[in-house]
């Protein structure tokens, strides 16, 4: 198990979640 890969995956996943929520708010407003 490679720690760095896990961290990279988590960061990208979190960024995707942020983008998703932002686009959702934009479409609502």
C-alpha cells in the first residue's frame, strides 16, 4: 500500500466533490 497514492486519490476525490457542490449551487441560483 502506497501512502502517496492514497493521498493523491483522496485529494482528487475531495476536489471533485467541491466542484460538484459548486456547480450544483450555481445551477440552483
